[in-house]
């Protein structure tokens, strides 16, 4: 049965538009009506007749929290840490409301698998996180151990300690895992991290196509269109139920691997093709 739903965008930037278009094209092709709304123009009356609302980005999801009455919420392109600590408690109101999410993050197990497939002889993975993200270290270590990898881990409390700590980690590791972290790996520090890793001949595994272009040897990431595809599949299935039932929050099902061939040549690495790496991780090239 055809249904009406709204997609709330955090702003009009290209990634959010890409996710919206992916959702719209798939669901309207099945007869559903999909409306686009921006978070700064959101009014609860817009959602009165909707069976479900998709929030694209953290700001969009947070704009829904104050609404006294809202349909079930699917938040996409949001960090897992934000959703578990802040988004889910607020959006579900202690279980009285329905909400779920498709994270922007890749699962650590998938990152460990990629390291194993791309660098079969590597055994030591370096990682630096700020103190606010330090709680993730044990989870990352468990994922690496599952692929026979040892995690060389350090935390920093200020960016002033970044390079000296990075050199300590690189001297004991074979590859550097980059995770998004405002205290450690961010737009300001990325270039310094790449340059230092080159000096130690350690490749960097990043988390976005832009990081691959900037200097990471390879990255594991999901495009907004891929996340939108998964969201549309979830929604199409959920709309068949009354009331709407969404799957449990999860990492992206669809993903890509990008490789910087110039960095590979500079560091002397010969990697499998991008599509082959995706297949080896159980994905669709």
C-alpha cells in the first residue's frame, strides 16, 4: 500500500541531497510519496499525515526531538557514538517512540578484514585517539585480534602531543588506522599525519574517499547514495507493517573501497583492485 513519508535534511549540502535522491527514486518507483523538508523549516504539522520520517544527519535528527508528536524516525548518516549516547535515548523517549539508524561509521570488524585482505603480511596496526574516544580502543582491539592483528594504541589529551605520539605508534606498527576524531584525526591534523606516516613508510587506512585523495593509501567508506539505498530498502519493508517496525540500528550494508595508486607506488605497495577488495569483504562492487 502506498504511503507518505518525509525526508528531513540537515542542510542543502550535496551529500544530504544525494541520500535524499537515492531514497526518493527508489520509493517513488514503488508508488510511495516522498517529501523533502529542511530542518530549519520543520513544523510538526508537516509530519501529521506521515507514516515515517527520515532524518539525514545529526542536525536533522536533533530537530525532531522537540516535536511532541512524530512518526517513527530513521536517522541516517549519523555517527554511531552520537546515536547510542544521545540520539536513541532522545528519539525513543525511553521506548515510547520508534527510532532506528544507519550509521555513517564502518564497523571495526570490516576495517580489520580490509587490513588483512589488503596487507596479508602485516600484523601490527597503529591507532591514536583523543581521550574522549578512548572508550573505543578495546572494541577496535577485539576486532583486530579477530583477524590476527595486534593493535598499537595510544591516546592524546591535546593536539600538541599528536606528532610525538604518532611517531611512537608508527615506529612499532605497520599500518595506521585513521578514525574520525576531533582531538586526533581531523581536517587540521590530517596532512601532518600523512606526511609523518610517509616518513615511516606506513600506509594509512582512511574512512572517506576524500581522505584517499588527500593521501591515505586506501579508505573504506559508504556513499550517501549507498546509505540511501539501504534506507529505502528498510523503509519499503517497514511500511508493510502496521505499526511501522524498523530494523535495529546498524552500520552501512553497502560500502566501497578507494585506493590512491600514486601513494601505493610511492610506498611500494601492490594492492588488489578496489572491486576485488569489496568482494573479499562480502560486499557488492
